[in-house]
C-alpha cells in the first residue's frame, strides 16, 4: 500500500458589494485637501469555501 501527503489550501471568499457612498467634497482650490471623511456602506451577501490542492 502506498501512502503520501497532499497539501490543501482552504480560503473563505465573501461576496461584498458597495451599497451606498456619500459625496466627498474636495473644494474648488487647486490643492486637494485630503483631510476629509466619507461614509461607504458595504453589504456581504454570501461566503464560499474555496479548496485548492
């Protein structure tokens, strides 16, 4: 009888989609003010297990 080893990698993948994004106002000046905040709504609907050898 023969024996051996097989390395298997499992990865959980989520399917996520951006649902909402609020406006982000950088103003009208030539220099971009990066000290701003924004709201992004994300919804993850499904997860699946991916196995590869």
